[in-house]
């Protein structure tokens, strides 16, 4: 599991960390942030740029949209034409590089 945390004005990503109330952080003089996670692992934090923060937020919103869409399919209601368009537009918003460009 990846965890993103804001500490002060900076955002950090801890890949594979299991954070709970007893987790502790160590800030080194070189600016490196280390997490002592709930499982006893030491996980190095990666400071995120503004672009990375924005992309992660868009990824999370897309995951929410897809989760709702899947729930609607599982309920037996199916997707209407509008739902399909909404899901595809959201994917293109999050991952614009996948958009096909026509001359």
C-alpha cells in the first residue's frame, strides 16, 4: 500500500508503508524522511513535486469514479450511454497522454 502524507508544507509518498498511530518519522539532516511503520519496516519517503501531487489526486478521483461505475454494473442496472461517456472522459482527464489526436 502506498501512503501519501503532508508534513508541514511538503508532501511525501511512502511506498509499501503500513502507517498507524504508533508509526514514527525520522527527518535526517540531508532532508530525507524515514518512516518506522506499523510492521516494523523502515520506509524511505519520497518528496512529491506539485505535478506529482496533482496527478495522484486525479488518480484517486478516477479510482472513485471507477468504483462507483463498477458498483452500478454489479447492481444489474448497467451503464447508460451517458455513464460510458463520463467514465471515458474522466480517464482522458487523468491520463491525457492516452488521448488519440486526429489531424
